[in-house]
């Protein structure tokens, strides 16, 4: 069986913008609808959702029928959880709240096999198609895409050191957490948080690393694309459902 290349990682290395959808509802049907819509990638969130490991696998199955890259945000920078996601065949992992070079290096170690890392070795998992991909171990490390999130003042301060860690493919701004950490909880759109996000993206790009951000407003997403970000979440299943339902109710009943 032929090795499965990571199209998302290759695109980011080439500097091609990748537009994606955030999945939080835990619904295989919603996942399939989003995965078949033409996005470059979908991301299954485990940090701020009830999604657990078996549920994530069912969502991966739903998305895998379509030519879309599948990413998963781990709940934390935890090597055991990351190992399980990798063995399920996830090639793109997002790790929340990376603040230092050391934390970035720990995430890299978790996604790489020994001797370069600490990933446990399974010869019969979904990642290697149950032992059928004969050169899997020779090529696995080079096709793992690791995205680390910058969500604090400390992470912001350490942009260049984090971006320089071998094995980190993209720095992704967490707008709400970064805004909160610098004193603007729930006020992501104000001038100071926006300037902080812009600085993270600019310094990341200048460091030669791909930059990403979550921006569910079209104008804002296009602004970040213009600023050099190439990995952008422009909507999500939960976001679309809640906003769409609100709009329908308002059209018939009025109100807020």
C-alpha cells in the first residue's frame, strides 16, 4: 500500500493559503457536510468540546471519504494523547497554548519516532494501514504537520524561538486566549489585541514559519491573508448552526 502524503503540510511549505473549517459539534453528519464542501482542511477540536478519542475516530471516518486534509486539536500538549491521535492516522496535530521553546520541543518529540522523538511504535495501527504501508516508519516523521498555538503574552514574547524549533510547521494565533491574557477578555476586536495578533503573524512569517489564525468574519480573515497568514479557519459547524438558527428566528419573530 502506498504511503499517504500530507497535502496540507506540503501546501504550507509552498506558501499556499489553506482555508478551513473548525469542527466542534461532534456530529459525523455535520463533519461529512463540511468535509465535502470544498475546504482545504477541517479541524476536529478536542480542547473546547466534549469530543473524546472514539468520537474523534468516527469524525475522521466521516471526513476521510473526501479529498480534504484532516487536523485534530489535542486537548493539551500531552504526548500520550498525541500518540493516540497519530496512531489513528491523524497527520496534522494542533497543540494549544505553547509558550516556550521547551514546550514546542516537547510537542515535536511527541510526534516523532525514536531516536528523534518519543512517539511509541505500533506496527499495526490505522496510521500505517494496519501494517500494510511498508515504508511508513521511514517516512512518517516528514509528513506530520505540527501546528502550535500562540495564546499568551509569554508565547508572543518567544515567537522567534518557537518558530525556529525544527519540526514546528505553523504558529496559530488563538485570538480569544491571547486577548484575554493581555487584559482584553472577550474583546478580541479591539485595537490592542488586533495589533498583538498582527505582530504574531508578521514575526512568524519573518521567521520563515507558516502563520495561522481563527477568523470567522470574512473581512477579518481576508485581512490576515493579506498580512501573510496561510492557515486560516474561516468558519465552523457550531458557529454556522447557531448563527444560522438565530437569523431564521429573527426573520420570523424579530428581537435581538
